[in-house]
C-alpha cells in the first residue's frame, strides 16, 4: 500500500520535526485543522496507516511516553 503524503492534504499544517508542532503555529501536531482535513479527505484505512506512521516517527523524536504519543497521533481518530 502506498503511504498517503499528509503534506498534500494538510494545507500548510504539516508537522515540524523533531518537535511535532504544527507548521502554521497551531500547537501540537496533528492540530484541529489537520484532524478535520484528514478525516474529510481520507478513507479510514489510509488515514490509520498515516497516523500509525506518524506515531512511529514521533515516538523516536518526542520525549513523551509511548502511550502519550499514541494518544496524540492516533487515538484522536
């Protein structure tokens, strides 16, 4: 399965790594704008694949517990 590129959907709200803050200054990524854009533009399976990818990448870059990263990146959906 080809991974969907969130930059094509996020409209300037991409994550700034390694902090995983929203590039538009909305705070922690995924911000509410990105959450809505992703829900509106992706089917469930590609969205969950994308969120799990973000979880894996952020887990190594954020100083949060795995559970906190999971809740931030995946659980909101």
